[in-house]
C-alpha cells in the first residue's frame, strides 16, 4: 500500500525581509511550519551545513575542539549576505552514517549555539539587493514539517518575523566578531 505524503516544491518564496526598513512582506505562497524535531535535516547525506568562523568560535567557546566541528581545515570562499566573500567550512559528519556529529539521540547537542544555517533551516536567504532577501524553502526540501495551507492557516508572517530577528541578531554578532578579528 502506497501512502501519498504532502510535498512542497523547494525554492518556494514565502516572502521577503528588509533589514533596511525592518519589514517583512508576504508572498502568495502559504505554508505552515512547526518543527517536528525529526532530525532528518541533521542526518541527511545530501545536506551539507556551511559554517563560518563565527559559528566555529561560538561552538569552540562551549567546549568543542576544531576537529569535532569541521570536516577539513581548508576553507571555501562563499559570498556573504552583504556581497563580500567570506571563508566557510563544512560541518563535520559522523563516519559511515553521514549524520551531523552533534546529533545525539536524535537531538542537537549544540542547539543553543548551533550555526546560523541550522537556526533558520528549513529556510534560506536569497539576496535581492543589499539588506533585502527573499525567504525560500531550502532547496534540499527534506523537511517534513512544512505544509501547504490556506492563507488563514498560514504562519508565514511569524516565520518571516523570526528570520528577520535571527538575521539582525546574527548581524550584531558579525559586527562584534569582525571588530575583534577583522574580515579575512
């Protein structure tokens, strides 16, 4: 017997955030997201988590060594939200299973200080112009906690507000970090 599960196409844009005006705007794609703590995102072999030097420092400050955090010490250059290039690494995975090294008993052992990418997952930022981002469902589309719903059942506004606040918080951390270490 085959069961049809609801599917949401990846890259659906649920709205935009504007850091310059501290505003959100909704699209006509309505979803409801409530994390079911399935840990599929942490155990998926196809989902690689990019982490920055700031993410690494935050995890190290909580008692973890660099070799527990990243796969290799060779960084990759990726474009940051402001258009500048930054070093990123890849989150370490457990041998054989490919699951995140911080996944223990299907729970995140670093939840309070996990990387930015994990904090906004299953959503991603798509830069439109400086300070303005579309928010879409991550192109891995592995989250089972997202449902297509009618407008009145949607929590898009709350999701966008939460992401806006998370990006503002991350930007404050970035300013402190770059003031301390520079952007190299």
